[in-house]
C-alpha cells in the first residue's frame, strides 16, 4: 500500500479540511481577491521532467488532509451568484468508449474510456523540505490549451505561501506508464484568499499552465474537458482521481465516483458541495464534472476535502473565473 502524506503543518491541514465558447468569450470579471502564483524557468521545467524518474513516481506520497479543527480563520463567503460562463470540451485522440460503467457509489476503476481517460492524470511535485508528493488534476479547455485544474493544496503551502517545485502532470497515467509524456508546469496560479486564510477550503482550487511537449500543447495532445463557472448546483456529478488505497489500485489507476450533489451544511461558512462517495489520498485535485457523458463533461470543481463517506469540492465562481482567465492568457 502506498504511503499517505501529511504534507502540511498541523495548522494548515486542520484549516484546509473544514474551514468553512473559450475564455476569450467569458465576461471580464476581476477577482475581488487577487491571484497569487509562481513562474517556472525553462531550465527548471527541464529539470523537473528529469527529476521524476520511475522510482520517484513510485515512492511519492499521496496527499491527504486531517480532521478539521474548529479554530480555522474564516474567509469572506465565496460567491454563489454571477454570470454563468461555460467553455466546451475539446476533443482529443480517439479513446474508445465502452458500455456505460456501473453507477459508482464507492470508488470504482474507470473502464469507460472516452475523453476523461486522456485528460485526467496525476500530478507530482516537491515541497520546500524536499518531500515528494502526488495529487490528481484534469485538463481544462482554455485559450492557450495548456491549463489543468487541481487543488490549491496541491500547488502551494498555505501556511507559508510558498509554491511547490518540480511540478509535473502526467495525463492518462496508469501503472507507472506515461502514454502522452510528462508535462512540466511553467506557471502555477492559486487564489490569494486560500493563502491569506491559511487554507480555507472554500478557495482550494488552483490552475497550472503546462509547457508544450514535442512542440504541441497539452490540449492538442490529449484534448480537454469543458469548464463551467457560477453553474447550477445540486446536480448529478462525477468525480475522478488517483486514490492511493489498495482498493483504489494504490494510486496506479484512475477511479470514479458519482452522485447527486448536496450542500455542505455541517460546517460554518462553507460554500462547498459534495457527494456520498469518497476517494482517498492522492485523489486531491481530481475533477468534479457535470453534464458528463461518453467520457466528456464540464468541470465544476476539484476534489478538495473529505468527511466520513463524503467528498467535497469548492465552487467555481467569479474568483475562479478570473484566475482561469489569467491562466489561459499566460
């Protein structure tokens, strides 16, 4: 069984868990809380790809969170209304779509093929202390065709504001294989509110802008899922990630959950939504999708935190849209 990481400081982990067209056609909405992030030099990108040997992939620890404390710093409420903006999926390489997979009320290996099998993938990164870790992410259609959606806690230490390094994304990862290669991040973007609140999960979303590989962008290589902002809540949704438990394949395969969304009513100040199915450490950052059919859909959030048998995602509102537009223009 893979090791599960306690990546953050105790304070950060506690607050993280439970505190409460194309982009060119999106409305111009400036986020009320400015973006933060980091840039990665060309040499650092090359070094990141070299760094992730097969052995380091195998030994990277799956990122998870701890039970919540009640002393977390409150944030301004995340917006629940705003202009609804949707960006459609971008077809990728032909991936056979099998018969519909059985309903996944618990984490289930994804065998349905389709666009999700090429656009979901694993993230690997290193923290300031040199530890190596694994999360999940999904390619989101964007103007530069280079953006992935993941969790804030997979990009930055909320206690210090320090971005992680040697950050790479491997689309379609399976059993150590890299069918489409290893893409290095050239920019990371997270919401400033996530750091200023020391990890309030309402703001636990982030985007990475990936470098090209063999002269092609990420989305040109594998396709991209659609993405939606200020979208309707309470729908039937699907989540995808690389959970690290033995039942989920020890982080070596893509797993699937689905269910009808419900609001997180149990945590003061929470604006998150969740389903009655939970993936384990390593799934952090994996996509929540609505209107999902044939392997394609619209990203409405990312796996962020879990409680009991439920997993939750932050909503993608005005701030997430502003951050996405910056990432898509980078």
